[in-house]
C-alpha cells in the first residue's frame, strides 16, 4: 500500500506532531546558539536570490490580494483600538468647536492632529500614521503625551501652517483688522 519512503515520511510527521514541544525548544536553543550564523546566511541568501524572492513575493501578493488587504485592515483596527484608550473618542475642534471623532471613517468628522511645535517633534510624520505604525505601549504613550498634538477638524487643520505659525496669524489678524476698518469707514 505505502512505499517505504511514504511510511517513513508519515512516521516522521507523526513523531514531530507528538513531540512538538521538544522540537520547539530545540529550535529556540539552536537559533540562540547560532544567531549570527543564521543572520549571515539570511543576508547572503537574500542577496544571492534577490530576483526569485521578489518574484515569489509579487506572485503571493497577486494571488492573496484580498487576504492581505483584510489582514492589513484588521491590523490597523487593532492598533487604533488600543490607542483609543489614550486618545478621546470624541473631542471638539480647537479652533471652531466642531464635534470630531477619533478613528472615524468619515473624513469630515475625524480628528486631524496638528503639529504645534513647527515640526520639531519626535513624531515628524503624520501623527495618524505614527499611531498605526507604533504599538500602544508605555514608552510610546509617553512620547505621544509629551507631544501634545492639537485636535482640529478637516476645515481648520489645512489653514494653519506648520512653520512660522505666529507670524502668519499676526499677518492674518492685521489683514482682517484692515479690511474691517475699511468697511466701517465706507458705511
């Protein structure tokens, strides 16, 4: 019925299944013992087989596009759910007072985080992207709280410049006063 090769293969699989813990521990010990050697092997393998790896990745992505998209969506959702314990689910825009929500799918109702310190923060990228890319752990919570990002709506956020904000606001205020005074004089 089975050839010797098939019997041996079946026996090995059964043996491995019944002794999973042993093989797991052995693998961990081997990896710790040969960490540098394995790292060097992986680097050499990637350099040597760069094109094949790229093709394999493209093929996998093409075949599993929906699966990957679903995984990414679930991953982002879990990350943002973890951050929702730190960031309020609802807030008011810092300028106009409009009600805005964290992690909202509606762009006009979502919180837009504002760089208050002219781009001199530790978090130089888009704050929402930083939240997606970093776990909600004690160190990252400390970084987030120390930055004190403003929460604005989608209409107020693009009107404020990141650099030279005070000068810009003074000029805008001066312009508004001049236009107001000229309109009052006409009446």
